[in-house]
């Protein structure tokens, strides 16, 4: 599938899950958590981001504890997170909740804040629609892609349990 | 066929269907030996999981006998909301016949190894992120983000076969320098991405001579370097430690002699001074002399990194006959009941009490910033816990990470101090 969105750029490295969503907000409903998304890094971001926008990040985005910081990202309506590299736990946490989190080495150099970008999850090409440049993203394994396309882990399990019951 | 690391062999052995070989980068579906979960605060999550399993028609958990729940984070409950979360999780686990290890037993990572629940060669999926700790006994300990429902509903998980980074630690430590200093130093050298998404093995003459307590400390910090799993090849020390503990059969895997590591780092531990990670990054590591004199409000000894008997023994030896500085709170939280009992028998706990330390029950303590030792804005702590991320122990506070000896020396001095001055 093809996703497009406007880029919000967080070039700094090692943005941890605690920075993505402060612990103080973990009890809030997803939408309200979204209002605090990345506030420690850029206090203006959450108020200005629109549904479908992309987070473009530097190395090791989502490192740190396995806390469900992706909930704030989803709560804000972000369409995809594309980073130089990602914390392993963040990738599966996001997939499990139906959020594309994709690593794409070199992305920081080909995307400026505000660019429109397109992610093709079949070819794993990332196109900067503003500049015309393309770059290859690291493909996610097939089952994670299926999980995200189905909307998350529960739907994937439903499909899989049905497949297994049918033999 | 390319040669394999012991960690990779473990994944191949547990793959469904099992495989003779596994190649770095491929995702394999596995059935873990242990799925360790948390009796958490999060009531919403317990409600969702219950509803989702019912919705999916899951009545029995296929690996329920392999699931173990720990009440280690914020336990006993520090608030009404936390108590509600704990209750819902306990109810959930009971309803599905899952064992709950409750009541001050300690932190999952310590208890899994101490009680022989995990053994060498096991794949231990731990909901908590410091899962790599059990690499000290030659198990594959890894944390999970997504995939929890899959483990409950199907008993399966997927693991990306990791590449492996090797850190060789050679030489003997100087007085006042401990395994935790080595771990902090390695974190500083490798950085938070030094083993990102990879296995992290520790070897060399220092490791060969190190106690199991310090091996756990080393493996624990793999998480802070991005490692999915840590590893120390089991040897005579490991097997002797396991002998009274691990009664189940286990397999010691060995790395092929021609295995190609992703990278290797050689570190001379004899050159290391006591180390401190300064706010707000665990890899911003400096010798203690660079920050000595910094005022502190709280000193914390505990966590899955440094809550073991040797840590408490070091602390007790250093503080014996001295007092905690009147402006400082020294909180000591043993990592497990086994540690607490052994420390009590050895007289360490009395020594700590005599020095005006606050000794708590065994659990995660102040480390996650959710009970017992939360910091106020502007306060400064020195801590043996795992992380010093901004806000972890309280909004607007600062955390310095150091060894038990440095933490206790600082608690006595009222400011960050070099433990070598107190030996
Ligand atoms: S002691 Fe800290 S790092 Fe270890 S499991 Fe508990 S909260 Fe996590």
C-alpha cells in the first residue's frame, strides 16, 4: 500500500520512549496522550501536527523502555514513523497497534521538515514528493506488514486463528 | 553454511518448526521456554487483554505453564489506582491459571535465575526491557514490544535472529572499581546504539574471573546499548552457581569457533576509574573525578542492575561505622527476597540501618519512578539503577548513575564522591 504525509523532522538521535510520551500521561486516553506526544523534544509539535502526517526521525528513535509510547503517536493520528533506525521494541509495539514504524537509513538527508513523502510498503521505496528524491526503506517482514495492514495484532490473530482452524 | 553464535543456535532450536540453522536477519517463529509478565498498574491493559482474548475465542492459554507473572514494579501498590491495576492483573492471571510470584519476592530478572526458573539455553521472553540480564547464565533473554497477545493466545512469538557484538574485558580492576563501573564504562564506549538490535557477548579474562553477581550486572546493561539479548558463555562458575538452583535439564550452547562477530571491542578494565553516567543519558559516562562535589538529595542502591548480594555487601563494608549525610536520603532496595535474607543473615542490613539508610522490601524500588523514592523537580539523585533518562525518577530531577560503592560514598559525603576515598 502507499501512504503519503507531511514530514515532521526530529533529527536528534536516541529519542527514547520516555521522551515520546512522558510517563505522567500514560494513564490518559490515546487522543489525550497524543496532545503530549514528543512535547519534551518540541513543545509545539503536537498542537500543529495533522492526522496522516509522518514523523521522520534520526537514529534509534523509540529506544529505551518498552512502555507504550506509540499510543501517543497513534493518538495524534500520525500516519507513519520513518527513522534512520528504530528501537526494536518500538517497531513491534507499533505494528501490534497498527502503526507503520519503518527504518530507512539516510532519510534525514533526503527529507526536510514540511516535505510531502510517500511510503510504498510493497516496494519499500520512500519518495520525497517535494524534492523528487527516492530512497530505499528496510522492508518489514511479511507478517508484520500483514499485521499493520489488518489494523494490528488482534486482527492478525483473528485471521490466523481462523486460518489454523480451517487447517 | 555459515557458522553460528550460541544465541542463534538457541533460536533455531526453539523455532516452530525447529531448524538446524538460523541466519542473522531472518525472523523465526518460536515457542519460548518462559514468558515473564508484570502485575502492572495498567488496569486498561488488563481489561483490554481480557476482552480481546474473549473476543478471539481463546479460553485456554496454550503455554500457560510457561507464563510467570511478577509483582515487582511499584509493589506493594503505592496508590489506589495502582492497586486497582494490580488487582485486575492478578484476577486475570488467576482466571487463566498463570502463576503469580507476588509479595516481595523481587525483580523478575533476579528471581528467574535465582530460583532456577530459567536455565542456560532457554529463550526467556520478558515483558520488562531488562530481559537480557539472564544472558549471564547463558539464556537468551529478550524483551517484547508488540506480540503479547500472540504469546497469550497462540503461545508463539517471532524473533529476528540477531547479529552479535563481542566485548572482551581484560585485566583486573583497581580498588574501588567494580563490575558496575565496567558496565557503565562499556556503555560509554559503545553508546546507546553500540549493539542496537543485536546480541551482545561479554568475554575476556575479567569476565572469566568475575562473580555471577557482576556477570548479571554486565548483561543487564546490554539493554542500554540497544542489545536484544546479552550473553556470557557458561563456564565452571556458572555451573557451580546453577547447581543448587536449576533442577531442570538445560543445554549449554557453544558458539562456533569461526563465528564472525559483527564487531569486537577490546577494553582494558585495569585502566578504569569509578564511572558515573551523567544526566540525562546512560552513555554520557565520565570518571567520578569529573563530577565529584556535585550536591545530591538522594542516593539509591537497588534495581535489576545492582540489587544483588555483592552490591549490598560492598555498600555495607563502605558505610560501616559511618552515617548517611543528614541532607541525603540513602534508599537501599534488595533485588530479591533471597538477597534480602542473605544480606540480613550477613549483618549488612543492620549495618545499613545503623548508618540511617532506608532499607525497603525487595522490588524495583525507586528505579522506575513510580513509588518509594520519587524525586521533586530540581532534586539530584545518584543511583545504581539502570537508566537516567530525563524524568525517569521524577519530572525536572537529575539522575547520576554509578556503582554501589560510589552511591554509598556520595550518600556519606552529601555530594558525589570517589569511593576510593572511603575504602
Ligand atoms: S529495576 Fe528498574 S530497570 Fe529493572 S525491571 Fe525494575 S523498573 Fe525495570
